[in-house]
C-alpha cells in the first residue's frame, strides 16, 4: 500500500485596517499542492464614504494548476 505524505498547509490571520473605520481579522488557511494561485490585485484601496454606506471591491483568485483549488475566508 502506497502512502503519500500530506500536502503542506498553513494558517494565519491578517489584520484588515480600514482608514478611519473598523479593524477586522481575516483568518486564512491554505493547503499547497503547487504554487499556482495568483491574485488579481496586491492592494485594496477604497475611497472615502459616509458612515453607514458600503463599498465593494473585487479580488480574483486565479488557479493556473489543472487540479482543484479549495479556499475559504472566515
């Protein structure tokens, strides 16, 4: 019976600071098979908005590997 070693994984928390707004913790967990995931942006920068309003920006994750890519943000 062949045994495969588990793929390397990592977990860390990122502190998301909003200028003159709340600070949030984003917890990330990744299991890496091959380094093939790219982000569409390295920086998110939002313009000024009024209290109670929201603003949305999109970050795309690109998986260049032919295998599946599972991820989640909590």
